[in-house]
C-alpha cells in the first residue's frame, strides 16, 4: 500500500501577496492545477515539477500570466 506523499509548501499569492501554506502531492510531478487563494479567493495556477537535484518545485501564477 502506497502512502500519499504530501508535502507542505509556503507560497506567495500572485494576487494579494499573502504567504499561504498548501499541500502538494509529490507523487505526481509535472502536474498543473488551479487552487483558490485561502485569503483573497482568487484562482492561482500551480505548476509542480522536480528540479535537477530532485527537489520539489512549486511555481504559482495569476490567471493573467502566461506560463
């Protein structure tokens, strides 16, 4: 039985600038999804990937930003 590989990360909301903690599923790298900011409720685009040295990388963008 495989356990979920949840990793807590702190990100800065691209809209309101607040630091919020989010849970990232590290078992699925190279994923993209939208989650609303816990403070201002605007939709944040998340892109999850793995860096060259194996670290979990979380990039966030506003709806208007191209990625």
